[in-house]
């Protein structure tokens, strides 16, 4: 993989921007540094000169690939297909429901070691569905994803090892305390607050703009979007989402509505 970015940004971008083509698409979509540099091969290169491993030739090749994929137009504007690609960089934020039924949805399992691979895959699937890990073999959610879980474990022939359930209490902890233990939302809230502070400082520097957008993306990936009764108060996530819409010329949340 091309070494695209400086060390301080590796944590927020690793595994997402996989090559120069993705990097250039990201720069074009959010207009990072292009207000001054202009939308051209050399303009993109000037705007991205802080990134390691990016040169005029690599930008030119990336633009050719983006055009061939149909992700940008001849004038370097991002197409709808390119916008869809961008959702892999900055996922769509969801809403935080104001109310919660008070019911926890649980999936517990005892999958034998001889099929440990399936057990690990099941954990990964549960996380993607929206469950949080209370213990290695006990996963919970305030949302009813049991149907999705059931569909998965039946397809993998794990029925005899899995027990779905519902409960108004899980252990002796209060629900908000339990949510923080599983998803560490107090720490996430602090990071949203720090992002807001960094945003308010403001900057026209392309490197700092890139950092703001990608840090926000990393926070979105960790946010379980729990109902408000399970979140700290005040919760800074909603404010961060509003501010991001002001930061980014391309509003990712509108993509799926087109």
C-alpha cells in the first residue's frame, strides 16, 4: 500500500484509505485545499503535498482510475457512484432515539473449540449487527437485532449452541452503567467534545481539515448510536454531527436519499 499520510493520521485512516485513488477521491469530495489550488492534477497535488508518497504522477494515475470507474467527471467533480464509495470512508450517522423500552436483547452461546473459526466469525457478525460484547460469549443490544442473529446462526448451523433472550435487567448494574461498560460511551463522549473543540479552532490548512474529517469518521465507526436514556448528559455526538455538515461541502448523509 502506498504510504499516504504522516504518522499522526495512521490510526484514523488505516484500513480505510487503501490507496492513492481513494485518497484523491476523498480530497476531491471534501474540497480539501482545492479552494486555493483549483481542481486540476497539479491543484490536487498542491493540496495534498503534506501527504507522504503523493506526487504529480501518482495523482494523475489516480484521476485516470477515478474517471474509468465513473467516480468522478471530467471536471473532477464527484459522481453519485463516487459518493457511494465515500460512505466507506465516512459512514452515515444515525439518530439517537429519545426513548427506550428498557428491554435488552441478548445472544449467549457456547460454541465448541473444534469450530472456533465459526465462533470467531459469529462474534464479528454480532458486532456488525450492532451488538456489544458484555462477555466473550454474551452479547447485548438495546435494539432488537435477534432476527438478524438468528438468520446468521441458522445459516451457519449453530442453532444448538446459541441462546437468544430478552431481559429488563442484565446483572446488577444500572442500564446506563452497563451501556458504558460495554461501549465505553463516556470516553467516546469526551472524544466528541475534543473533536468539537478542534473544529471550533478552525483552519484552512488542508492537513488539519483532513484530520478533522477522518477523526470524525473514526468516531462514527465506534458510535453504537444508543438511545438517549443510555447516554451521558450532555451528549456531544449530536452536536458533532451538526458541525460536520458545516465542515464538509459534500454531505454524506444525503447520499442514500438521492
